[in-house]
C-alpha cells in the first residue's frame, strides 16, 4: 500500500544529491532541462545545532517540484528494483 509508505524527506533528498554527485543520475543537457535544474540548485541544507539534525530548505519564491519528483521517482525505482531483484533471486537458480 503506497499511501502507508513514509519517507524521510531530508534523508532521501540527500541521497538524490549523492547520486547526482556520483553521476548515477544523468540529466538532459542544460538547454533541454530549462528551469528544472534551477529547482535543484535552489535547495540548501540547513543544520540545527539544538536539534542536531538538518533539513533541506529553499526560498519560498523558488519552486522545487522537479527535485521532489526526481526524489519520489528514484525511491519508487529503487523499491521496484529491489523487489524484482529478490524475486529473481528466488528463481534464478531453478
């Protein structure tokens, strides 16, 4: 049930940025990407010393929908791949 699947957004967004840095996520060229790359570049990690935790924030005037769409697509892709991998592992030796 997908609606009962909770996601730690700061952690998962951090994983998106890690995948981008490792070149595991490839974007179209800048001309084809248009303003979508701006929706990644506007994010900033803010650390709270009192809470000893951080979170990603962005200016209220800038959208970050492309980042969140990419985040959820990667989460679903990894989840689907892991399910397929475990399914194939059960039957690959038969």
